[in-house]
């Protein structure tokens, strides 16, 4: 789930709803511009690439 932060221009919260744990992350663009869907997809893929499949948590 992606939520745009109304109080922070260019800010978003990403929640991983299908993962093994309640997990997610937030990002704020320095320029305050809205993200495009391809930018969001790349950001999500980068986050998921850092997840350890054995634990479902960020790799150490």
C-alpha cells in the first residue's frame, strides 16, 4: 500500500501487506516533487532486494 504524506511534499509511506511481517518504509524526495509510478516501483524493488528471504527482515 502506498500513502502520500499530505503534510510532506514528495513524502510517501510504503506498507508491505503481503509479507511475513508488518513492515514498510518511508521516503521523501529532496525536491518535494511527486513520484511517478515507475519511480515508486523501482523504490519498492530496491527495498525488497534488501530483505532476507529466510527471515523476512532486512539483511544485516
